[in-house]
């Protein structure tokens, strides 16, 4: 009965009030002439001044790129030969671009689920991330730099030659464990007020969909105040709070559809949420932006959510502020009324100028 009630709330609620149709004029394609990406995008990052997109696409325009590509301001270009399977997350560590996912090959080189781009070619990180057998589904879904190491999370049982569960750290030369391991499927990391946080379907130190904090030495502890009822897919520091987003309708005993914030003691919803589950978070001009299921995208004004146009016609998996504009990527073919194959640009400066003229 409780599950049915949650479903009714989600279906009945339509999220932020719909923006006027004129707002859709601020959507545009990144590459009007050369075409965009052939399938879904999971991650965005800036590397050496270029926009990097990664996911499950084979081509950018007519060019083969194989799951990862860079936008140089004029067109999409490949990074080596790309990967042989989807990329799920990106990071920059020690001046190199790091890609994690479920691939076994990067640019023709054996690279188990993780690889580094040195500016000219792909290289493995040791023996990479592996499972106990070739048939086991293994993936890297989250990465963050913490205390000089690259911390990597996902679903795996080996890092390098060592038996390490679900989370490991790369110091630039070797794989090591985190002293006290999290077991399960780690989905998101962030560093908030100098401390490392992890979220996912974790069986240690407490089973279920939990958010845990590392003490920096040898122990993880579940955040006080309650756990979400389902998965957390993104976390982002915002002001004095930690914002979390994902596939949940309650957290800390309170209704919070897809997004909530933690002040160090208690959980609070952010308004009425977006009315949908939330897959990704970003900042734009220091404002919080959230997006996710069914293409709903909105900014938080401190009291309510303001929609960004009509959003997209499919899920949004990644957001990134780039050149003072919002890059939106995921599994869609339209942003507002603009054709946009899996990636689009929201021109924030033009939208603000339009509001000022009213």
C-alpha cells in the first residue's frame, strides 16, 4: 500500500510550473552543422579547455568516436580509438583525463574498466578494475580526488592484483584499498567540508541504500538522521549543506522526491522537488541546478524551483557549466523545441538578458 501511494504522488505531481514557450528560444544545439552524438551520454567534464562527453555513443556526427569525444569549440573529435563499451564517469587527476565504465579496451590497449588519457593516447591504470570471473558484470561509476589519491567506486572485487571490494584508491602508481572497505555498488562520491562521502547500495557498514562519511583514517559511518529509501545517484556541496539526488521519495523520515539537503544533523526537502527522480546536479552562476527523469531541469532560487524551458524529451544524465552556459546531456533528441541529439546548450546569459528586458 505504501508503494502504491508513492507512485500516485509521483504521477500526479508535474514538477515546477511550466515555463513559457518563449523560454525555449534559449536552447540550441552544440554543433548545428556537424551533427551530435549517436546515443546516450553519461558524463561531462572540462579537460584542457575542451568539453569532454562520454557515454554509450558510437559516432559524433559522421565520425566514429566510440563512447568518448571532445568538443574543441568547432566540432567533435575522437580521443584515440575510444572504448569498446560504455563510459560512466570522468575525472581529471594529475593533469590527465580519467574515464571509468564497463569497457575492457581503450584506444586498442587493454584497460579494465578504467583508463587515463595523457593528451595523445590511452593508458591503463595498472591492471585496472576487475571482477572474480570474466562473466561477472563489473563497472566503475564514480570517481573523486581525495587527499591526493583518485578514489574509484562501482561494482568490482579486484583493483590491480589485490582483492578490493567496490572502492579503491589510485595514488598515481598503484592500487590500494581504503583501509575500511565499503561492500556493494558505490554510485556517487563527493568531498564536503574536507570529508569524503560515498553513496550507493552498500552492505557495509550498514546494509541498504546509505550515505556514508569517511573519517579519513580507517572507518566509515552512516550519516545521522536516516537513509534514503532508494538509491542516491549524485551528491554536491551547496553552501553549508550537502545536496543529494536520486531515486527516492523519502529520506530521514521526510518526504523528498528525488532531492534533499543535509545540514550536518538533519535532512530537509528542497521545496517540492522536481516531481521526478533526479540523476544529476550542477552549479550555474553559483545557483543549484538539478535534472533527471523525463527531462525535467530546474534551478533552485532558495525557495522554489524555476524550470529551464520545457526541458528535454528524455532523461538527463549529466549537467555541466561551460563558458557560462549550461551543457545538458543524456538520452534525448530534443531540448525545448530544438532538435538536439543527446546533448544541448542552455544559453543562460541570453535568458537573463531577456528577463531584464521585460
